[in-house]
């Protein structure tokens, strides 16, 4: 069974790549250990933030803007609302690198950004209590992506363009010989001219079969929803947010259609084996207490915990992405190590992977995400 391209890992990046590849006319097979969208990776939990002025570094801004354009196009093609223009409030001490990068990147790319002191933030959003030494950077054109619906949309379109999606099928063997890719699942063998590896926490073990050892660290992460006063925290009046605090980095979402305020912690987490069962939310005492202490300090109007969930981040040492061709195989493209801030980019990363497979290069600057930086 021969294909032009095989994509291993049909989650955020892989499903988008499958869409762009199949749309370009490539006979594409996507293989996933589960059935995307699913709750075994890094893309579940209903929502993800998309920011444009980027605290992690200015090099991300062109990708964020291109990603937003592609999300808007996906909405038009599918007729579904996938993006909620809630705006995003980034808060923290003015001197932190995160806040300074947001301000500098907004200036460098002429992005709309309101820089507010704590009094202005607390007045505009009464559900927030920001300390005197903190400032808020509000991005009015950023917002929230419906992550699982985005993947469903790309899946539907990929299949419409002729892609084959093989679900609940774990790749057992993987090899490349003379420009020919061979993968084996339980009882099936597939061949292709090219390969995309975008398997999240499983990318490391898969790429080791191709003699490539990347410094990838899968960690357990938690997030939860809390009952709130809808007058204060509803998504038409309250933004998505990121907070850089002395206790840690937190993010969250307004209550969307009465869902409750969603909050998670970005830093930290326990190293895990993705093939083993992950402790559920609440099995560690800090799962809830960590979020509660954040809410107590910054959003004290929140009420009871509704429920929580777990997911995975796949971290690189510098928490920047890996988007590159395999150093020994020019027909193998890799997307991994998205370190908990990748979903917003999955539309453009999918397009980049497609370009790398088709032409060996991309219009986007992916030099900061090279594999060679780990040598």
C-alpha cells in the first residue's frame, strides 16, 4: 500500500499537515494511535489561546499572524466559528522578559496593544485583582480557538481531499531506505515517498527508530473549570489571559456559554511515560490547591471547582519548537516539542510541513526551530 506521504500523529500539527498535503494533490495517509480529536495528547480541553504579540519572543510573531489568517480561512471554508475574539490580557511585573517581549513585539510589528496599569485593569475587569506593581497588556484582536473543533474541521477537509486516516493504530516499526519510507502497525505495512512525524509525546521514541535522539521531555499538566459570576467572567466581557506571577505562570479562559472559568498552570509538571496511565486531576493535592491560590490572589470572585482534566506537554530544553527536516533524510519532516504553547500555530505548522515535503523549503522562517541547535 503505497502513498506519496505518511503522517504519523494526526493531532494538532499532523491533521493540519494532512489537510494541506491532500489539498495539494498528494496521496496522504495519516496514522494515529487514537482517534483525533482525543484526550490522550495535548489538544483536548475545548479551548486554546491565540496571542499575536508574543511573550516567548518576537520570532514567533510572523507565524502567529499567518496562523490567525489560516484559522480565519478555515472558518470561511467550513462555515464554523472556530475563533472567539475575546481579546487576551497578559499580566505581570513590567520588568519580566515575558511582558517586555510582548511590548517590544507589538511595536516591531505594529500590533494593537493597550498597556494598562493595575488600577485600569481592575476597573475594566472587576473580576480581576491585579497588584500595584503589575501591568496588563491587552491584545484586542487575539482570542480563543476551539481546539477540538479545529482538528475536526481539518480532518473533515483532509478526508474530502482524499486523505486516508487510520485511527487506533500504533506504529511499531519505522524505517527509511533509498528515499522509501516503510511503517508497520499491528498487522499492516505501508510505504511512502515521504514522511511527517508529528506524534507529540511519542515523537522521541519514533524518531529514535531513525537514529535521531531529540531532547524531548513529556510532562503531566492539569487545568480546571470553576463556577463564577457570569456577569463578571462571561466571554463577551472577559478576556482570555496569561499571568506571569511570582508563584508561577498561569493562563485561562472566560466562561464560554456558561462553562465556567478555565484555569491552568503553564510552568512545572511531572515527567511522565506517555505509554503509561497518567494520574487523573485531583490525584495530586496540588492539582487543585495550586489553581486555587492563583485565583485567591488574582480572581477572588471565583467559586467552586466544577471539574478538572489532565493533558501533556512535550518540552524541549529551551521550550522553543522543533520544526525541521531530518538531518539524514530530506524526505522526513519533523514537528515536535511544542512545549505547551504550540496549538495556536498548528494551522501554519501544517502548511510548513506540507511545503517542506513538497519542495524541501518553506516561506516561513523556521531557523529558530532547527534540530541543529541541540548539537
